[in-house]
C-alpha cells in the first residue's frame, strides 16, 4: 500500500515537471518568434543564426522597425502635419496690406496668404518680411518702421489669433496657446541707412532678421542680381562688416538670400553666429543667380545655419517660364472654394476631399510641387537633414507650383515627404525644427 502511494506521488511530481518544462518551452518559443519578427522588420532573414546574433540588439532593431513603419505605412500625413510646428521663414503679406489694402483676418481674393489660409495650412510661425520698394529707398528706415506699425495693428486687431514673438520662449508660449506666432524680418539692408543704431531700434521693435540686400546693391553689399547681370564686383563694404558685427551683438539673424556670392563669403568670414537664407534654392538644380551653389550650401551647414526653400517657380525650375500654366486654384477656384465652405472647419476632412478632387482632375503642366521636394531632398542629401526648411515667398509676386497655390496647401509638402520615405522626425525638422534651432541660438 505504501509503495503504491509513493508511485502515485512520483507520477504527480513527474506531471508537475512536465507541465513546468512545457510552459517554459512555449515561453522560449514566443521569445524566438518575437526576435524573428524584429529581425525581419530590420531587413534580415529569419534564421536561427541571425536571431542569436541580434538578440542583444533588440532595442536597435525595434528602432529600425519603427522607422520603417513610421515613414511608409502607418503615418497619417495630416495628423503628422497638424501636430508639427510649421514655420515659414519668408512671406510678403504686409506688402499686400500696404499696396492693395489686404485684410489679415479675412480671405482675400488677391492674396496667397491671410489668417484663414494660414489656419487651413496648419501654419504656426510666420516670418513677415518687410520689403522696401525702389520708390521708398530714399526713406527706407521710416518706411520699414511704418510697416512694422502695420504688423502691430494686425496683432491688436486679431489678438485672439496672432501674437508676435521676440524670443524662443515667446514662440513656444504663443503656439502652445493655439495662436499663430508672428516674427518680423526685413528684406533689404537699405533700411539700416548709414546708422548702425537703427539695427538696435529694429531689434527693440521685434525685427529678428535682416536680408542684407534685395535685388539692388546698397551700402552694405552687392546683390546677386547686380553681380550676375551687371557684372558689379565687390562683396561686403567696411560698413557692411560693421553691420554684421552689430547684428551678431544684438542677437539678430543675418539673411544671405539675394546677396552676391562675394558678399556671401564675406559674411561667412565675418559672422560669429549661424546665418540663414530665408528663401533660397539650389543652383545645381536650377542655375539662377538667386540660388545657392553647393559650396554655399555646405558653408551654411558648416556654420550651423538654415536654408528656407522658396516656392517661386523661376527659382525651382529652369523651364518655368516655358511651362507656366494656370495653377490648380486658378483653374478650379469655384470648386475649391466650395470645398472650403463645406469642410473648412474640419481640416482633416477638408484636405482629404481636396486631395481627392485634385487627384481626379489630374493636374498637369507648369511647375509641380515635386520641384519643391527635389530642392529639399537635394539639400538633405548634400549636407544632411538639419539645415533645410520652408521659405515660401508667398505674396512676394511669385508664381508658385500648381498644387501649392496658397498657404492652405502646406500639408501637401508633408504628404510628399511621407511618400518619399522621410521619417516623422525628419519631416518635423523640415517643417520648422531646423529654423527654430537656429533662432534659439542666435535670438535667444
């Protein structure tokens, strides 16, 4: 009887051991399957050798799998776009206010940007460029100050929707409050006139960059246009070198867009801070005097600076003049306005319906949005992802690509970048992170 009890007890112990081993075998198999899945996502074959070789790299392989899925399959480009901070480093809307009486808070029939379009496009930070027309050159300083006053009036009249920033913390606070953040730039160093203290005055009034020249040369430097079309020699003047020094001292960005190549290299030699090209493209893709050569792009990157890609078809595409046609909005304004009226309060639905409409229409001819992506991609491949962004030049007298007809169309850039395989982090850098990095360093 006792022997029988021991036999039963032994059988019980064996059963317990078998169950224990069986359960552990299942656990080990699940681990192997998990590792095999991870290795496959990372682009390896599913073999025991690869599994054992990569078990200790599980975290890295998870990162690889996230990048693959993130950039190709699982990203909703609209969610990504509207979650990211979108910065446009050059817009001439304030000229339209002066010249045509544009109203910021309403949708204007003759502008490419305004508050409704900014909201639809998911814009968070806009640098409003104060351009100085040739008939105002003799009194540049006073004209710029009057335009700054107009920008302040826009702020006071639309205080629940826009606020101007003077430093990085302001930008974060304003965008966190769901307002559009305004910044001020000047397009044309004639605004300084012959008085370095004017730079301080501009800074105190919110100006955070000055483009040293427009198409016309001045007392600071020769312009790209004069250097190329008129053979004008020279770069920065002695006064120009003092301007760079003063801008560095007060914490103001030096903008090299429109600057002659000789002037550009003088800036690089004299600046102690990162520089920007607020609205410039790549000379290697389109040999226009307004675009930057490979060596200039490399110099901006080495300097830790930033380049905002311009939407003007003539700067994007060497055949723009030959191929120009009516853009999507000019062709289908009634239909697009109806979509805006119907879905404008639901941005995701509005963009989905607009995408479908434009896709069905098979927009062709002229300069395509793909040219913008080519210039972004060229800079990325030449110097890395950290130095490129968006400087549309909307309302600066430009003809933009067909699909990018106004500021409501920014999400299409994000869509194309997702389709091209850019990761979420790369896209966020292009949309605004790269400029904000430089702004924080220089302007505080």
